[in-house]
């Protein structure tokens, strides 16, 4: 009975995600329009405006990318935990599949990029095609509605979050100049406290959310991407496998609307502001452009599909309920939607403005290619 109720909750989340997905895509178009109009300078100035107080004074863009998106990751983390405890990912074989698939989706794109860019000035960008943009990938698959089984959507959510956590670790290890271990230690203390409250049966969400704010602050100042705080917090929220609504389910209900209709659209509006320049088109056939496009679209498709097949063949994992290999192939294409995390890694990888511009345009091209072809493939292969 509890599993039926939880599946209903997840379907409600996806239904809202379909409408939110359309709104998200509209905001992508608006963002691109602004970036290529006379309003771009004013919009950039607005995003750089600083808000806050003495210990937390950041630009509007930072508040969006680090704070609002931490709430998004909190919602996704809640869904993943619930499915791990009592849903589609509750068995070891089911849970293993997205982890193994994400590993393939990171390794193969990186290898393809290195093949094109070895011993070149752009070799440092190997991490760019490794990331999947969880917000956009989930928005696209939510728009498919009943054309794909719920288990596939959960699989993508789990894969994308493992993928992004992998990307965050890569940034922390290879693209972070300095990690502040004292803040990491304080974050670890907060996480320990949260798990202790869970262990001793504390149910009041207030006692989790307030420490969660401090957790975000410590993670943000540690040098690691702040959105990981949302995932860590989610895994400490209590849930159950009974008919009684758990604190996790209450918080999930509360966050679904603002995340789908406010946070994700704002995120898209602020970040997909790429100014299209003539020299970018030539960059698509450069080693940088080919490495990114080949990595995101071809590498993700091959990596996710092949590693998933291998995991099932070796009986380390099993496919989600009602899914087949055509579904997995289409999902692998959607995993090639890089967008923001890939752009973020590109900014960390290069100092040259031309390389950054070419990388952003290649990421945009690969992401559109992956999203459109993946959507059409899944739409036309329902069974």
C-alpha cells in the first residue's frame, strides 16, 4: 500500500514537471534572446548585483546557482532516498544500475574529449562533457509523460544526481584551487548531528531545516559546490514504508511546486545567456568543439548504455520496472544534456575568452542535440 501511495506522489511530481518543463524551455529561449539583444549588458549588471549581509553577501547569480539550486537538489535527493528505502531503487540490483551507468557516462565522454584534445591548449577541459544537467534532463523526460515508464524517470533522476555528484567531486579535486578543510569539518559535524536526530526519531522538520542552512553555508565556504548540501540534507530526513506520511514526504510535497515553477525557470533564465558570435560556429569543428559534442552526445550515449548492459549482463543490476533497452538508449541520449554544470567546468578550465565562448556554444549545441534526439527517440519508441 505504501509503495502505491509513493508512486502516486512521484507521478504528481512528474505531472507538475511536465508543465514546469515547458516553462523551463521558454526561459531558455528568453535567456538566449536577452543575451543576443541590447538588453544583455543591463541583464548581466543585474545578475552581478550583490545581495545579503556581512557574512553572506553574494551576487544574484550566486544566490541562484548556489542557494536556489541547493533546494532543487534537496528535492531530488528526497525522491532518491524514498525510492532507495521503499521504491524502485530499494533492491541492491536496481540501485546499482544508475551508479554503474553514471560511471560509464563520465568515463567514456572524458576519453573521447582527451582523444581530440590531447597535447593541445584545451586539454584541461576533459571534465566538461562528463556532467549531466539534472534540471534540464528531468524536465525533458517529464514532458514525455506516459510515453515512458515511471521507473525510467527514477533511473534518470538517480543517474543524473550520481553524475552531478561525480562532477562536483571532480571540480573539488581537479578544478578547485583551495579547499578549506575547517569548513568541511564543520559541515561533517552538522551532517553527523542530522543523522543522530534521525536515529533518535526526531520528526519535526524544523530541527532538520535550520541546521541545513548552516550546512549549506559551511559547504559553500569549503570550496566545494554548495548544491551538494541539498543532497546531504535530503538523506538525513526521516521516512518510512508505512501508510503514514513521513517528514520526507511532507517536505517533498512542499517543495515540488516552487522547484518546478520558480526555481528551475529562474535558473534557466540566469544561466543560459550565451551570446552567439560568428567565430563560435567554426569552433564546433575544432578539437575543442568536437571533444565536447562527441563527449556529450556520443560519449554519454555509448557510456551509459554499454555500462548498463554490462551491469545487467553480469547480473550486478537489473532494469527498472517496465523498461527495455530502447528506453535505456533514449535515456542515455538525454544524459548528454550538459548545460550549466558543463559550462561551469568550462569556466574553470580555460582563461582564454575565445576558448570559453567556443566551449559554451559547443555545450549548447550538444545539449540541444541530445535533448531533441533523445526526446524524439523516446517519444517514438514507447514499448
